C-alpha cells in the first residue's frame, strides 16, 4: 500500500505538469488560431500566402521535431543559451495547435452562409458587429466537434514533452520502470489519461447540447 501511495503521489505530480501544459496551450493557442485563420483568409495575397505556407509546414511536420527545433534551434543557429524546457515545450505546442485550430476556425467561418453576412450589411451593421453577432456564434456551433477531437488529442500529445526532458505524466511513470523495475506504474498512467479524456468528453457533449439552438 505504501508503494502504491508513493507511486500515486509521483504520478499526480507528473499529471500536474501535464494539466498545466494542456491548459496553457489552450489559453494561448485558441485565440492565436483565430488570428492565424484571419491571415489565411486575408485578401492581402502576400499575407495569405505566407500564413498558409506556415500552417502547411507546421501541419506537415511532426510535433516531436518541432519541439526539438524550438528547444535546440536558437542555440545552434544564434548561439543563445537553451531556454527553460517547459517554455520551449509550451511555445512548440502553442504554435502547432494554433495552426490546427486555424484550419478548423476557417472552415467554421466559411461555413456560415454568405447571405447572413449580407443581411447584416443591409441592416447597417459594421464588419465587427457582423462577425461577433452573426458569424462567430454560428461558427462556434460548427467548430465544437472537430475542436473537441483536437483538444482530446492534445491531452495525449502532452506526453511528447518527455522528448526534451520535461517530467510529465508518462515520464513519471517511466521512472519507476527504469529505476525500480516496476512495470505496473507505467500502465497506471493510463488511468489518469482515461479519466482526463472522459471528463473532457462529457464536457464537450454537454456543450454541444447547449449549442443545439443553432441547429437548422
């Protein structure tokens, strides 16, 4: 029992780092993704091209590679000191997920019928009013299902922080395998992921039901 409690304590500490990375990634990537989506839909062609090219590169390369580049790249290229490991992980995660979110946002915005935006113009609404009062509310309904999938994927992707030595949940469980020869704590980590993902699934299901008034 003492061993079980000790393992649970260490795994909870690793889970705390996982939850911190998850929460901060969402806080920064969700609004950044919306900004990136505006760039990809911009009528200014150079900005549109650069944004789409950047999103293509980020979506086309592994997140693990991006972690390594963000952590080691500045030092190798510019001779800078290595940044704090968690900060490097957070930057890589925010950039990666902002690009994925931007594609979802763009699909949601473009999925709102053009006629509704034109109706807003006829009523004398400004572009900002049309976006926040007409487009944004309907976009939210459309993006919740695909966004929920990405957010659940984010929970599992946090394990990649282990790549540059950040002690998150998987790393905590693996420590017992490498140092103590215990395999069960490594599988015990699955319980934490399943509970986390289960809670998110319930939350998103409730959110989708709340947004049913937009159904047409």
